[in-house]
C-alpha cells in the first residue's frame, strides 16, 4: 500500500461538505481540519502501482467545493 497525504483548500463555506465527501471516498482513511494555507488534510491509502496523479485529479479534485490541492507522497512509515 502507498500512503499519501493531500492538503485541500476549499471554497469559502464548503469545508464541512468537502470533509463529508472525502470521508465517503474509499481510499481516504482520515480527514483532519488544519490551520494555515489549506483547510483539510486527507490521509489516503492507495494500492501499490495505483496512479497517484490519476487518483488525486479524477477522484479528489472533482469533488464539489475543492479549490486546490497539495499532495505529499510518503516513502516509509515509522512506528
């Protein structure tokens, strides 16, 4: 499994609706409200070999109320 974090900037007044839509997305395991330039951060688990760009562009960025995204790709998980 590949883990990515996607920070999401929402249209004004749409953050809670976007968060609800993200939670319903199968690959999204957690959604956090954050401070700073972005409104939300989603932790996503993708199958090995799944195209990250396609997932972000076709699944996440198409959700209504999303204005911008910033994707962080992880290399290793330390526990």
